[in-house]
């Protein structure tokens, strides 16, 4: 066979494989395509500047949800389990109840943009249960493994870093 024919056949085969949905090239999705959806919390870990694990919330049994909409909007809620309010009225709380709630919830919303080149998600946090977090460009490094999304925050406000792992809700 001539060299030109071999190159032509190779090019056709490569192009055909790229078009197949199951082919490796056909499965390459952008971060934007992968991140859109609803995610449930798998783990939420914080580390100080030396790498030692530190608490990031009080209370136990953390539950969380992260929503990335295809229009560039996002919303996060992470809430721990704490005792019910004695008064049954959220406007009539004790100091201890207020502390438990403040230390056991992280919630924010806003918009997001993706930088495909450096694999980051920039969050524009408009409102947060932690007001110091309200900022126009908070970066997270995004890593996908199957149906899991790891968001690494190397610039934690209190120092160190935070790593959240999320699983896609189906």
C-alpha cells in the first residue's frame, strides 16, 4: 500500500472514532458541560496551612446540595444536624441555639464562570451565611471522577484550604 493511502485510511478511522459516542474522543466534555446539574455532598474537609485537618462546621451529619445551572447561576447549602429550637419560632432563639445555627450552616448563591484552561470555577458570591465570603471572584479547582466533583479551595479565608467532594444527583 502506498504511504498516502495509509495516511488517508488512518485519518478516516481517527475521524470516525471521534464521532462515536463511546469513543474516548467522543466522551471529552468541557468543565461547563460536566458541572451543570444538582450535586449532593460526599465530604467537606478543611486543612490549616500545615495540612492538618481542622473543623469547618459544628454539629454532625452534614448534608449538602450544590446546584450549577446552565445559565451560569449557582447555589450551595451545607447544613449540619442540631437540636430543634425550644420555642418552635425561628425568630425567638436562645444564644446557644443561635450559635449552633450559625456554626452549623453554610449557604451562598450567585453566578459562576469556568476557565477551561486552568480547570477552575470562579464564583461570584452575592450573598452568604458567612458574609466575609461575599466576593466577585472566588476560585475553586474542579476535578471530575465519574459522577463525582471535587472542588478544591486553596485560598480559604481563614487560611489553609478546603476540599469539598460532591456526587451528581440522578
